[in-house]
């Protein structure tokens, strides 16, 4: 009888336990690199705001802002590359010059990250389009169900491409080749990879909700009321007004140093994410080799 993706020595539970052991072993040699990567964009004097998913794109027009974003991204890519090398060293697979390997992979990691985020953003935009059309034609509940049509392939793509940093750093692949390698590895074990990724993803979501709890509650309450009003009016202008209405308040604006604390907490969760995904990456390699 074939094993389910969550049972047995090659199941999600086994991979998660391996990731947890790597997480604990790497707290001293690897976590500082992730802390540095996550604290850098949170520094108040840099005035950076989020990643591609929640960045204020209007700031890109400000003089020098794009340059700061690029430099910050390069430093973060190097720090994450060093953390990956530390992971590889724990399994006796790291090259003799980890800093050189991490530095060589910086461009590939940065470009692959941007491409990965663009894929996710494109899927979310299509999801919003389905929701707005469904809201006008079907009402709120059926509109939410309609969102699953584009959201399912978006989730599938995000899982398939999520392991790009490991081939970029450890296999010296370019950005597109690293994304393709990630997709190839997950093709035969997509269900297990999804289960494994969902655990750190939920932890990251919890950190984000903890940092933005106040604004999340306010936006959700306001948007819910507006959505019902828009559905009753049935006008496209009303729906568009809801979709473009106010977003989340940046926690760094009101409490800049508290934002650093949350960035530190997020760094620990990102290190856990990196360790778990590395364990899955090695498990996918082993499965593909057989």
C-alpha cells in the first residue's frame, strides 16, 4: 500500500522533524545571518516598507530609494546564502569557501526572488479580478468560492518554485534555472512539499498577524461592511472602491523600534522556514535520484 504524504520515513512528519533538528543545530552558526538579513530593512532610518507583496510602489519614484532597495536586497541575498551554506555544512556537503559561494549566488537569488514574487502577485491580481466579477454577478459568498479558481494554481506554483535558493546557492544555477530546478524536484512529491511548507508558512503568517493585529482588525471590519454595501448596490464602481480602499498601517511608522523587535521574531521563524525547506529540498533530491 502506498504511503500518504504525511506518514512513513519519507513523509512530511519525518521531514519536519529533520528540519526542526537543523533549526536547533543552526541557532548559533546560522541564525545570526538571518537576523542580520531581517533587521536590515527594518532599520527606521532606511524607511523601507515591506517586500514586493506589500511595498509602497510610489516610493520607488523617490530619489535614491530604488538604490537602497537594491543594496538591501543584495545584502539580504548574501546573508541568506551564508545561512544555506551553514545548513549544507551541517550535512557535510558545503564547499570549502562558503562566503565565495554565497557571494557568487547573490545575483541569481535576487532575480529568482523577484520572479517568484511576480508569479505570486500575478496570481493574487487574477484572484482579485475573479472576486470583483463574482461580487457583482454572484454575491459575496459565491465570489469567495470563485476565488479558488485562480488561487489554486497560484498556490501550486508558489510551492513548486519555493526551493529556488538551494539550487542557486548549492548547485550554482542561474535565476531561471534555479526556479526550474525547484519545479522539477517538486513534480513527483508536490503533496508532501505542500504539507511541509504549510507549517512554516503558518508560523510566518502568525508573526505577521501579531505585528499588524490592530490594523488587520480595522481593515477587515471596514472592508466587510463595504463589501456587503457594494454587493447590495451591485455597481462596478462600488466594488472597485472597496478593492482600492485603504490598506494596512505600517507598524514601523508608529513604533519604529517595536518593529525591530518583530523583525527579530520574524528572523527566528524565517530561520525555521529555511531549515525545514532545506530538509525537504534534500528529501526531494533523494526521491528524484531514485
